[in-house]
């Protein structure tokens, strides 16, 4: 499912996830190495034309990972909850899905090193009110929006 389809399905939740992802420039992506082991790398995301994109340096190992196995997980920038009011923290977001490479560039047919994310799950975790529990909201195309609390 595309970012715009997610926004249409859950606009308020999508807005909050977008805000958490945009709080800082650098995010984290997990891909799978050739042997199946996880690889974690820094990455930048871009919300553009109704899609969520990640871009990589040419010939990067994470791009090679995604060309081999498109499964990935993105983690928003990490920002600590304010100590004086943890419930005011916007939280952290995670997105899992598949990276679909943009078509080769017109100039010579070189790989694009840009991948559009097809969403499979979106999770937002934050401190509840009162600040004695965590709230985990998750969404998937087949399961819709769910909310759980952990004490």
C-alpha cells in the first residue's frame, strides 16, 4: 500500500507518524544481508507525490540488499521524552514494508538508488496520560488501526 492510500485510510494517525518521522533528518533502516542477517544503516526519507521514498548512495550495500530482498524496516529519529512531562512526547514510529526501486534513470539506464516504500505495517509508540504506561498504535492494510497499552 502506498503512503497516500495509508493517509486516506487513517489520516489522523498518518499525520502523527509523518510528524515523528520529520522531527529530524536522519532515520534508521534495516535491510537483509545476502546471508539473511540484518543490516542497520542510517538513511533519509522523503514524503513526495503520495509516496514514502528512501534514497541511497550509488552502489551502497543497502541498495544491493533491497534489490536482492525488498523487505525493510524504517525507524524514525530517536528523541527522548521530556523528563518533566513524558506524556508530551510525540513518540517514535516504525514502518515495515518493501522497497520498490524507481525506474532506471533516463541517462544511460543506470540504477536509480531510490526506493518507494510499499507499507505493510506502521507503528507509533508514545507515553500515555498519565505517564505510567506506553501506548502502541499499529496499522496494517488487512488489520486496520489497533491500540494497545503496556504498563
